[in-house]
C-alpha cells in the first residue's frame, strides 16, 4: 500500500492534523480535497503507471454509451461531458450511435442494460463480481485493450441505473466538481490534465437503501425564490434538485408540500424525477402519493375515514393510478387534516382497516401483490403511540421511525425483534415548524450530534430509509452533504473523524489552503447556534452578571466573524459568492443577532439603574436590528440576485411557537434624563477565563474555587472500561466542549458494580458536607422505549446513585421538561452527596444504559450561580495523593 492510499488510524487529534498535512505534501498528484474520510482518491493532475489520460496534451478522451441504456444514465453522461469542460475547458465527444474507437476511450453503461458493457463482461475484459446484482453499486476501472482498435478504456459500469449514475458523478467529484456547483455557486479549480489511477475504484454498496431529503416549511423563502426564478416550484427548479441529490449519492425525495402539489402543479415533475432516477415519496401524512394540498382542491367532504371512506378511497386510487410504474415509496396510514392528530374517536382497529384498504387499492391499481410496491408507515408523533399500543402493519411495510423534530431519536428497533422484510427507517429534522418554537432560518445542526444519533440508528438496524427535513434546502448545505455521505456507509466514518469530514468538505468547496480554518468556522457556528437556536434567543437567554456569560458568548461569535472575514479577504474573486453563502453569511448574521440581544439586555439593565449610556445602547440595538436586514440583502444580491428571497425567513420577534409575520425589533428603553455618570458603549471582549495548569487531566485534580467545581466531560482522570464496553469522546459534541459516551451503543444496560465502566474525576474540595452534582447530558430520548435512560454517580467508595434522564419527560408539545431540554439543548440532572472530609475525592460517573452522552459535570458546594451554559471549567492542579 502506497502512502497516498493511507487510511488514518485512530490517533490523537493533534497528531492526526500533522499527519494529514504530511500526506498532502507527500501526495501532490492526488487531489486529497475531493475525497472524504474512508474514500479513495483516484484522479490526479499527473500521470502515473497504468493511469488513464482522461484529459492530456489538450485532448479529452471520447465518451461512449449505448442508446439502449437508461435515459438517466445518458443524461448523466452529458453532465460528465460538461464537467470535464468545467475543469479543463475541453469538451469530449459523447457518442451513442457507433462503436467506440480511438487510443483511449471512456465506456459508460449499466450491466444488463448496456450491450457495450455486457460485451466487455462476456469477453472477460471486465470483472463485475461484487457489482452485478447489487443495489446502486458501481466500478470505475482502467481496462487495457477492451475492444479492437482501442488501446485503453476507462469503464464506468453500474449494477443498475443509479449505480451507473453514481459512478459518473463520483468521477466528476474526483475531478474537482462540487455537487454544490449550482446550488452554492462553488467554482471548479481549473486543471490542464486529468488522469485516472490504474485499477478498480468503487464506493461499494450503500448501507442505507433509500437516502433522501424532504423540502418542507418552504414558505416564504424557497417558495418566493422559485416563483421569481422559475415561475413556481416546478420541473425547472426540481431538475436542479434531482441532479444535486444524485451528485450527493442520494436517491429519494419528499417534495415541497406547503401549498404545492408535485404531481399536479407541473406534470413534468414526476416524469423528470423518474428519468433522472429519483425515487419519489410523499410526507408522513400524505397517503398513496397524494399531496395534502390536492385534497383541498379535489377532495369532497371531510378528511374523515369514518364518515367519508368511499370518497377517500377514490382519491387515493387516483394517486396510485397516476403513479404508474414510476419508482415511489408509497406512504400509508392516515393522520388528521393538515398533519394534525386523528380525532379522539379514532382507534387502532380503524387505522388498521385504513391500511388494509389502502393496500387493496395498491394491489388493484398496480396489478401485482401489494408487497411488491415499496411502502412506509411513519411512526410520527401520536402514530408511535398507536404502534406502542399494539397497532401493526404487514411485514413488508417499512416502519419509518422518527425523531422528536429536534434531532433526538424517539424510538429504535428492539435488538431481539424478528427482522422485518420492509425493515426500519428514520425521519430526521434539520428544520421544524412547531413547538416549543419554529427553527428554519439558518443551520443549527452540528455534525457530531447528527453522527451520534444516526450512529444509533445504524447500530440498531434502522437502515432501509434515511430521510431528513431540510426546510428550504439552503442554507443546510453542509449537514445535507454529511447526512447523505454518512448514510452511504456509516462504518467508514468514526466519531473522531467528523472534523476530518468537515475539513475535507471545506476543501472540496474552497481548496486545501484555507480548509482547516473554514472547517473550524463551519463547526463552531453550528455548535454556537445549537446552544440556543436563533428563534429562541432573547435578551434573557444568557446571564449578564454571572461568569461573564453573555459577554463571552458574543465575544466568541465576534472572534469567529473576524476569522471568517480574514479568510474571505484571502480568497479569489470567483469564490466570494460561495464563501458568503456557505461560511460568512451565517456567521455574520448570527454574530449580529447575538450582539443585538446582548445590547438590548445591557440597555434594559442600564435603564433600570438610570445609567447615562441607556439611550446610546438603545440606538446601538436599533442599528444592529437594521444590520440584520442589510446582511440578508447582501445575500439576496449574490450572483446577480440568483438567491433573492432565500433569506426571507423571519427570525426576530417570536412570542409563541409560530413565526412573526415580520422581524420585530426587541423593545428597548430610553431615559429622558439619565441620572448616573456616562458609561461608554463598548464592544464585547472575551471574558477572563481561569487558566488551568498544563498538567494533563489524567494527572490533575480539579480545584474548588468560589464554591463549585466545573469539569468538561472529556477531561476525566481515568476511563474504566469493562464488559465489552468502552468510553469514547465524540469531539465537539455539545454546548461547550465535547461529549463522552460508551460503545458499542447496543451493549445492554447494567447496574453499576466494582467492575462496571465508569469515568473518574479527581476533585479537591475545601470543606466537608453536602454537595450537589449537576450532570449536563445531551438531550437524548429513551430510544429503547423502556423505563428511561439512566446513569449513576458516586463519590469515593459510596454506593452509586442511579439517575433517570427521562423522569417526567415526554417528547410532546406541552411537556415542560421536554420543551426545556430541546430549547436549551441539554438535560441537567442532579444528585446530592455528603462528604465527610475536605481534600481530594474521586467522583465517578457510571454507565448504566446505552446512548447516554455526558457533556459536563458541576459539583456545587453552595457557590454555583444561575447561568445558561454553566460555569466555565475550574482550574486544575497536580494530584496530591496517589
């Protein structure tokens, strides 16, 4: 194995960064920025032994495909033709009507559909073992003398339609064409030559069968944008979306449904989707391919199966007849009108009858048994309750399990359950309209948290469908890429490689030079936004008086903005539009918003105290409010107004869960005659932070200062593994530093014993007596649907106290513990302990149930003050006793 094909072993993060940099220096011919962790880079700007000259000496190898192949394959081949031009300015010929000829040619086709590819297989020139008969699998291979008169061929062969399409787009990605070239205006790095490395190249078979996105909550942003640019949410717009999904190696779409009817608004929508190779579906509450909006236009009578069954059946039958033979996953079941719960009179027997009748309609309209048409039943909100009370659907139906709309999985399959023919899937959210408050303006989804929750889904076998609500699509570019890339093969991306992913994604868009800095910005702004989603912010979110909290939060954003602006000034002109969309805009917008609320808080405090700077603070707040609109206007002016309206979403002035009609300036106060000495309005500066000695956590003790000890989870002095269970840090997961949890995530629960897994933290306390331990935990739900997830805490040799995360917590609107957990993105649980003596003690955090993620521990001896994020980490000193 050459160093250029090195796969990074498990190692410290600092060593990892140095190693990656060395690899880039030792492999100059390979464009490392185009590959993601666990994938192979096989396209180079320089010739190597046995490599294929896709473009060399100002000549591009000709492309060939069989006219009998899928229309979507031929269309993607034309995209490859255009992509080669994007990179090299040369346009290769694309031929479908004559035999290949030439010294070097590119042969594209689907096994069993392309006579060209089948001929190579039959002649023994192409080995398709591991490809033929698989789902969406491809091989890109350099073949010598494949045909008479052809010296060398680059063969792109797929097991099926999308397999070939993915092979084509994988080559485009390797050449340096970003999947976001249109959707984020990412430019392509010019190259004078392109060589494909010798041998076979493949991404294997996707581990999640259906991988897709849901366009939802799309008014006012995407709706207004599409109307202005395309005349509506129509096939002109969807053609770009279909291509993006395929370039990201996704295959599935739930279309926009707020006032939109995918199959009705533009009859070309479903036709093009099928041609491109996109599997279509409808949302969790739109049965048998019918958009809910269609019932408003064509339905008769109430949306009530008890009183209007015949009309509903005919409505659904029309949807199935319209579907024809096109690829769909058909949603079954029924919710109330407008995605509301069913009426109180609804019962399991009625719902099971609805499903039986729907499957009869499916069988009658398709002319084949119902089980031969892919179907899903979404256990969304109260529908999961029906399942938990005993409702069942046929075994071939995929059970689509759901999160709580805030990125926390509600339920996963029982490990001991008999496998289902239809399997299990996940419906996840990056965007949501509902309680405790909408969030759909900017990205608030840190990748480490997505990794952790979807790792659980994969570990528990929910791998048939992964679909995520992405709102308007923009500005969710990074998490969409991650979600679909991770779905392809979750095993190739470990918890400590998520930062690698972000860096390499940044390099794909902007090149390697600034990739590390851009990745740091992308990770931090999502982490900061997840602390408190912008729509939930207020002047009282963070403490003005304790731990310099509000000041520090604002200073963190300002530091990030300074970094983003510095990098932006160093990027060439052709990157500026993409950089503003993907990096600078969200940082600038969120830095400004947090400073706005901070300034309003200062204004109110100044008014209360009669300070002379009260009015100046009010004016500054108004200026920051106006700046918010200016930042959006700059976004809308990008690329000649290409993205006008995409930032129309209101985000300031919420009073209930629903968005305000327009952004509303937070109330400020003014004084007619300030009574105290003037105080200048100063920008937020980083708060003083107590510095710990450089002693590593393993050889250090946390020291009590000001009546508390605060410890980040990953700074344990010792991790005790046992029983096949080990502790692992998930870098950057959480509100302040990282999260620590146990793997494998499927290991059974166990009550703590002397040999159980635990984390040890050494603390030095100044007095004896009662102490309260506050455990800060990720807002994970009880996905095992048992008694609630648990952990245990103890000091020294005392018996561990078992604590349940979910006592009184139900993932439902109106449940205050759940609403607080998702709004604050944390669950804080406490335990009380009595210590007989001052001095050094060992605090142990015990693993009881899987999936519990610890972020921080705070030991309160009476000095803890109220704050949102908890106190900063306490100083550490050397251990005094063994």
